[in-house]
């Protein structure tokens, strides 16, 4: 299972890449494998200020729908529009072209709950 060491992770199976005050967020390789074939990604929170752990959207797979949880507080500034026509990017390239949102990180956002790749691997086994 692919768990890039340069990213941080959540217990809810999202990954986050922080660059300055902007974070790119997606779901992990483990999450997409558990969901199966993803057929739709719903994010209607662009321009919304959200608290950490808030639901920012959902992913629909053939057999289930799963909420997406924000790893840290901030304002959703961009949705990956490629996912509108190609939701399967979450399955084929979860850490690359399958990113879901970009977030402007709130001042003082709490990073303490974010996991390293090693800590995340320990959770998923």
C-alpha cells in the first residue's frame, strides 16, 4: 500500500500536503481501496470557512457513500474540477491527479491530530 512519507494523514483516511498556508487534501490509497470503484465526488463547500473535522464533501462508490472530513480548519478555495468527469482518478492516482480540494489554512489551525506516514500505517495495519 502506498503511503508517501512527505504527506500527513488523518484517522479518517484523508491525506494532506501543506505548502505555506495552502493545503492540498485527498483520500488515501487505503481509503480508495476500501471504497472500490468511485463514481462521483461531491464538494459544495468551495469558499466556505470550516472547522477541522467538518464534513467538506462526499465520495460515492458503487456500493457506498462516504463523507470527507477536513483535516484542519480553513477556507476551501478550490475543488479539483477534473473529478467531475473522471471521479476514478481517486482510484488510479489518489496522491496525484486525484486530489480533491485545496484549503487556505486558518490562522492557528491545530495540526496536532495529523499523523505521519508511519503512524497512519500502524492504524491501517
